[in-house]
C-alpha cells in the first residue's frame, strides 16, 4: 500500500540505482521514503532478504519494520532491518571462526566497559587520583570510532595521557575476557570485510541494497562499514541531515554527509524540504536559527500548515518564574484538552530538569524523564543478568566480580583480592580459579565454603542451560536459590521502592520468557542481543508529560514544546568556550550547539515557547544571564516577546513549613482561641 509522495520524495524513491544521498530536513517524511524505496525494490524483483536497512535504535528499526509490513505484507519479515550494532553482531556470529573470541564472545555494555576501565585504573595505581573513568572510556571509544591507533592519539591533557596508557590494556583485557564492546561490533565486521576475501564476497552477495537512516549520526568506522558492506555495486541509499548532526561527542562525523561523494563517487543528491510536522511560523524561526551555519546542503523547510501562532520568547525574571510560567501554561493547555503526552519540556543540560520534576510531582502530574536509567541498566536486573552471563560465559570476570558476593555470602573485599591474586598468578579466569578454593592462599574456610557453593550454583545453572531448559526457568531458579526477593525487600529504603525493584525483576522475567534459548549457543546469542538494548527505555510513555534533553528528543515531536534555558552558557554550553579537563579536545563545537538548538525548535508541531531567565541560582546566589546568542539570528518579527515575573513554585520545604503553620493555627482554633 503506497502513500502519496511529494516530487522530491518521489525522485528519491524512484532513483534508478547507484549511490544516493537524501538530505532529509526535520519532519520531512524520511521513514516513508525509506519504506517506499524498499517496497519499490521488492516490486522490481529484488529478493527481500538481499535488502538491508540500518538505523541507530531498536525503536526506529521496529517502526520501520511495522510500516513496511503495512505496505508489502509478511514478506517484510525477510528484509534485514536492524540497528548498526545488531547487524555487526550478526556478522560476527556468522563469521565466528574468523574472530578471536569465536562464538563464545560476550557483548559488554556501557556499564560493563566502565567497570573494565576502573579495573585498569586500579592496576595502573590511578584509582585514587579522582579521575573520571567515564572520561577515559570516552577517549578510548572516540579513538576507536575514528580509527586512531594509540600512538596517534592526541595528548593535550592529563586525561589524554592516562587514556594513552589505558587503551592498550583495555584492548588486552577485553581480549582476555572474550568480550566485545559496542565499537567492536562495527570494527570487527569492518576488519573481516576488508581482510577476508571469502567473507567480503559472501556479504556482497547477501547485501545487494543497503539503506541507511540517520546517516549524519555515523562515525568514520560506521561510514567505512557501510562502504565495505556495499561493495563494488555501491547500491547505497543514505538518508540524513547535516543540520541535525548533534552527536559529535560520541564519534558522529557531520563530514560523512558533506563528503559523501568522496566515498561513493558518482553519487546523486535529493533534498527533502517539505515539513509535515510543524506549522510555518515555527519553521520560519527554525530556518532563521540554522541559517548562519556553514552548510554543505542549504535548505529551507516549508509546510502546508501556513497558519498558526508565532513562537513565543518568554523572558522570566528568575528560573523559579520560568518553572511557574511553564506549569501554568501547561495546566491551561491540559484544561483545554491537550493530552499530557503531547507536551514536552526540553533542555540542554539535565540539571535544568530537577525543578520541573519537583513541580510536576507536587502537582501530581505524571511525567517521563527521557534519558534516565534504562530498564536493563537497573541494578537488580543487571545483577540477575550477570548470574546468567557467568553461567554461559565462565570466563566473564566482570560478571563474576559483580555477583560473587551478591547477595552477601561472606566473600568480602579481602577474600576477593586473594582470589584475584591467585587467578592472575596462574593465568586463570576468576571462576576457574574458584573451582579449587583450597589452593587459594590465606582464604579462610568460611569464605572458601561460600565460594564452593557459589561455583556449584553457577555450574548447576550452566548444566540446565546446556540441557535446553528455558532461560526463564533458569533465571527464576537462580533468584530463588540466592534469595533475591528477600534481599531486595530488605534493602529498601522504603517498601514502595523495594516493591518497585522486585517489579523490575518480574518484568525481566517476561523478557527471559521471550528468549528462544535452547542450549548454550542460543543462550549466548540471546544475552548478546539483550546487551544491545542497553540504551533504550522499554517502558511506554502512556499519558505522561515528557521531560527530555535536546539530545534525547531527536526523532520525537510534540504539539506543545517548552524549550527552556535559552541563555548563553546553557545553549551554547559554557564548556564550548571553557572546556573541562574531562572534555575531549574538538568534540565541543559551537556549530553543533546551534544544530542542537535547531533540533529543539523543530520538535514543536503547533506551539513553541522559548524560555529564558534573567537570573539563575548559582552557588547559593543569583547569577545574571544573557540571552542565547542563537536568538539574535532570529528576526524579532518572527516571534512574540513576553516578560514574566511570578511567584516561585512552592518547594517541598516551603510546603512542609506552610503545613506546620496550618496545623498550629488549627490547634489554636480547637483550643478556643478563635473569635466567635
């Protein structure tokens, strides 16, 4: 079932062949173009299983698959639609005999790799230097994505020096653990495609048409992966927008869009400028805001929705007034019939969200914080996952470290140090070393017996998995044996919190129930896929107001948007002009900040408020703020300007004081102090 296409979309969908770059402006219907391109390829006789579509999130892949099924029916299931990393993991699995880790490889998520870096810092005697391990990991990841060898890493700060020392040890440690991180899921397939002829030819035959969504978010490694997978046919159909390239800090290269023809000679370009999301007054402001950028593909978004209110710049006297205005305006919109899920508060820095969270809680308005802890990153879920990971990967030292004394079984830090020392001296993994605890020097009998029981628990779980028992049953048996429910309920800090944590385990059981894992090989594959979901929140938004960082809002749209903190030092971020020691040189870019501002503006469909405060709380005082420099590029006649001064939202402390005063007054009245 085809949908109507505008002339530019039609030109893209009906492209005769060869490399094509679609510059897809915000809200211009890029998913429609991709799915209709796939439909056309199938209708013209291309086998569905030779068509590959890759994007960056499971959510985007699922939406693409659902739309395609509506258009072509069940044959859509044969098209390869996945994230970059899921495709990379599948290639590694299928070509396991050419990979050092083999089919037993483990996928480490962000928390796991951070644990590896912390361990390396301890080995380097740097654990007490107050170093941010995340900043070291970011440098390693940045170098890997940019294909920079350790000897060519720039060294301009103490953090750079530590990263240069840590990088080779990180590679060695990951190899010893048979672990791949998310960067490896691109780098390893890239190496295989480049170096192994039979693999290259096999995948060139398989992937005859390659469609890439959000191309502006690709790193150098991902670009080369696309180029290598496409092969000599160069049947690549890449959709991106240089105006929405906002992930430079995690390796994305806007020049991949700008220099597309360098990597794919003879490429054609089509620009999609018709916006189906926003009213024209909002697009006028967005076009003006992005216009000063140096752009390889200048475009001007337009909409058939010509009518609508002008965006409003609200200049508040304080940040408390900013919160008050947003809450009052939001409440009025909901009284007028707007759904909570059609309202978003967007911000450059997560710290700006806190007063809005408090205000929404006090007003009893449900909200969702985008960019919070993913379901699969929650402690209790990670703990049970670590037990399962260790059962299928006995060499997973990180999983061993996490659960050997959880729940507490008498294997404290001293005992663990002795186990670790023994394992390193003999070149064994921690679990292997633990099988013969009597040989571990100075390990007391109590810790030894506990270790013996732990080993038996893991080996029993492994045997059940090998025997084809469902992962759900194995997970539940582990939880029962270690007394997970009792431990979670006892840990508190409140009964409600504990109940919610146990609810997360019960939700995780539902995930395990869906795992088609019969035997060790399938269990390893299922757990690897589970790791790939690390960055995505699986909960449904429901009827909740959305609080989101600008980065987190990409791809979303809302009827009513409050873009708060339109002040210099907030957007653009102060670290653009004054980077911190933890920042990677060159990753904070004023041009990218402008693009981030543009992304925020283009999330709004019907109504947009640009919020700023003349003063904000800062270190116990009030700090005067200047309007964002990006506002200066928007002609004043394009927006309405308002000043606002209002009483602050009452905080929890103020509410408690007011309640206490009310109780005291009531007591006086009951005591007969009231006038007749």
